[in-house]
């Protein structure tokens, strides 16, 4: 099973590339860059700089979208990065919440996702595409794997049907994860990458508080019943706390946590951390990774909370949990 880490392009590129080089040195298999043009540096410029500065680690977008970027633009950008990192670049695409909403646009529909990915795939394969009566093709195409990020059942099936891989946003709780993987498999057989917040801690109760904005965001975006079924009870207000630019990408994470206190109590946050996230001691996290491997998960995409700092602590802790006692002598969780 591959282990990857989410790296927001939140610092100048020389600093970010140095960090990605450290992540590669630590043995991570993948690094994933999110795409939100108003929050961070450009994702493809970031990926290109990281490609030039590394030699082994796989690079991916997690995720870009077909709203702010026309599919032909995505194909050209993906081709360019793939030339810099042959066999090491993955184009991850999703509905584009944090890119499109701050620009006053709407996230992609399922039909738009299907159409956009089909155009990108055709262009990268060197085929002509009909753009409303104008037929065009991409010069010097390069094959690039396409991954689709999904959480709802229809988009999960779509990922299995038309993508080369699926990025699951439902966390690592066994029952929801199994259900999501079944939906992907109903569309087709593709590798599954699971996204999960991660922290090595000797007190899940204490550190789970930082996940309260995540819980409230999930509940407010149609996931309240999903969380309730797992025992995570969240009170969704009529209006979410107003933080800049939004709750999940708040510029002050401490302020976001305080704003969520009356909607997500400590018990709910702790249960969310234990069931849906990789929070615990190094040995506990190593054991959970083994369980995911045995469940058929192809890769894990690890995240830290917040959007405007690099996951330095997460990376620094990785030697402990990726080679805990249960894996000693067996190498990484592959």
C-alpha cells in the first residue's frame, strides 16, 4: 500500500520544493497538491517545480477541477508536468469546491465531470476532440493517469467507470469505507486512494478538538446522517460560522475551532478522530494502516488540519508509525 501526504502550496516554491524533497527522503510514495487559485500557489507550477526537484516520489493533484480550468487546459498542463516527471504524475480531478465557490462559480455536476474527464483522456491519448463544431487535438500528448475524487455513490461509481483511480473522501471507518469501495467496484476495478486526517498523539481526546471544523463542514454539506450513523452527532446551525475564506479553509484554525464548540462537542470530535481519522499512538496508526492494506486500499493520502502551513510534524512522525512494532522487519506498509 502506498503512503502519501497532502502538501498545500502555501509557501514560496523554493521552500515547498525543499519540503517535498524531505518527504521523498523520508520514504513517502506520493505527495498530493490541492488546487485553489485564491488560496495557494498554482498547482501545476507547484507540481512542475516539485518534479524538477525530485526523482522518485509520485506527484498528484488532489484535486483540480473542470470549472476554473477548461479540460483542454488541464490536458496541456498535465502533459507538461508528466514530461518533467515521466511515470510520476497523476491528474486528480473533483467537483472543485474550494476553487469554484470563492470565484462565484458552481461545483461540477456529475455530467460535467464525465464529459470533462472524457475530453482530457481523449486529448492525452492523441485523439481529436469536437469542441462544439471545432475539432482539435493536443500536440505531443503524454499518457497521464486520471483519478476522480468522490464521496457520493453516483460519483464513486463514475470513478470506477471512467477514471484510472478513485480518491475516497469518506475517511477510514471500516463500514463507510467498505460501502464506498463497493460503489467504486460497481463502476469498475480501479485502485482506491483513501484520504484521512492523521496525527500521532498520546491523547486523542485532547487533539481531536482540532477536527471540529472538519466535522461541522461534513455535516453541513450533506453528511450529517452519515456521521450520525457512526455515532458522531453534530448540530448543524442555520448559518455556518463566518470565517475567511470559509470554515474548512479558515485562515485562523484556532478561531474556527472556537466557532464550532457549540455545534460539535468533545465526545463527537473524539469519536470522529478515532473512527474516521488516523489519530492515536504510532503503534495504533501502524495497525490501522495494516488493516487498510488488508482491506484492499491501494494508497492512503494523509492530511493535517489547516491550509496555510506545511505538514512538517506529520512528515517528521512518519518513521515511527510507518514502521511500528507490528511492521518491524517488514519495511513500509506496502
